[in-house]
């Protein structure tokens, strides 16, 4: 497996695990981050220490101009992108729907939905055989919240991930004949910092009894699924939502 992969929001969590695994599988990797340069730098340093190629690029994926510059830099420094992982996402502080202010709702939708769309637009322009590209794979990181609804914690986030599921199906069908496979993973409760940043870090342990496997998932397990969807082993899969939830 080889090529050039862009992993958005890859300074931590599922994104960082995916960037590292992609590098180990032979990809040159762009580690994208928004604010925490030190974490992104640590991911890149680990990849390079293992003999891989990686760069880090700061960009707000909800900003189309910054997304365009991100892809142009990858073109210049790594080569044409062959895999995109739309991982960047935010929940906003946990709470009932009426507790979310307008700015937070807009930001949740912009990062989770518009960001994935902007990045996918640039990827399709480069990958599509219709445009002279050699094909590729796009994997969207959705969430089990899209199905469960996020009641009591983050309904706007769940709604955004529901949009990502629809986007995955639509784009997959649109570009399937152009050498591009589009799929998504839908993680359940994964042991990352996402919950703590939303103010409900203690919620993780309380959910375990509702998980048939009796434990939380890991970022590395999500990364394995993402890399599988990027690989030729998933050659006949498009528009699929791969659930990683321990049976929840």
C-alpha cells in the first residue's frame, strides 16, 4: 500500500492514530491540525522516526480558502493525494439543544459538514479519472451518534454526522465510475479526549455497561478500519458506513 494521504484533524485521537498507521503502511502523510502545533509536530516526528514521510499543515477545514492552500501544499511537497480521511470534527460543549448558542451550532455544522465537503471537493478534482487523475479513496469519520441522535448531550453534532452519512452515500455514487471509492466509519464510544473536551469525560465509564463487548473502543481500532477502507481489500465497497461500536 502506498500513495499520499491527507488526514484532517490528525494531531490527536483517531486522526493521529490513522496518520501513524497510514505511514506504517507506506503512505506519505499530511498531518492537518487547527490549533495545537505541538501535538501535530509530535505525530510527524514519530512518523519520520519510523522512516516515513510526513508534513504538517495548519488549516481550518471549514474555511475553503485554507483547504485549497492545504491541498496545494500537499501537491507541492508530497505529490497528488490518493487518500483523504475527513476526520476533523467538533461536538461543542455537551448539553440539551436549547443550551447551544447560534455560534456553536454554526461552528459544529461548518467543521463537521462543510469541512468534509470542502476537502472532498479538492480531493475529487485531483483523484477523478474524469479530470485525468488516477483514482483514490475518501473515508469520512462519522459517528454512531448519527443513528442514536445524541439526546441530552450533542444533538447538533449528531445531526451533522447524519449529514455526513448522506454525503458519503451521495458522493460515493457520484464518483464511483471515476475511480474514487467513498465510505465512512461510524465509531461508538472511543477512548479519546473528545468527551472530556465536551465536559462529559466521566460519561465514558458510565456507558460501558451498555456496550455488549464491555469496554471502550480505541483510536487504533478505528484507524485499522479506515486503512482497510482505503485499501484494495475494500475494492467493491462504496457508500458504506462501517460501524465500530462494540455492539452498542
